[in-house]
C-alpha cells in the first residue's frame, strides 16, 4: 500500500465520520414522523399532543446530527 493512498483516506475521515453519524438521526427522524402520522390517524383528537411530541423528538434527533457535524470539524486535523 502506498503512503499517498493512506494520506488521501485520512484526509476524508471527517466526511466519512459525519456521513456515518448522520445515519442514526436520519433513521430516527423517519421513525418519529412515520409513527406520529400513524398515531394521528388512529387518534385524531390527540393531534396537538402527538404533534408536540413529534416536534420534540425531531429536535432531539436533529441535535445529534448537528453534534456530529460539529465534531467532524472539531477533530479535523
């Protein structure tokens, strides 16, 4: 293995790390909204409470993605 190839791979580790870190929040957001829509369809009278909890869950999941991108820049060498 040549050292030039190794240098190219280490230069992109932050991007690879953020890509992997974004998978979890992406899946979580999909589950949150999918289950939320299903819950609203089953109990339309609880729309306000379900929507509030959906938005709260979305904020927490999105915060994980933002932490992931911040760490990708913080650990960049």
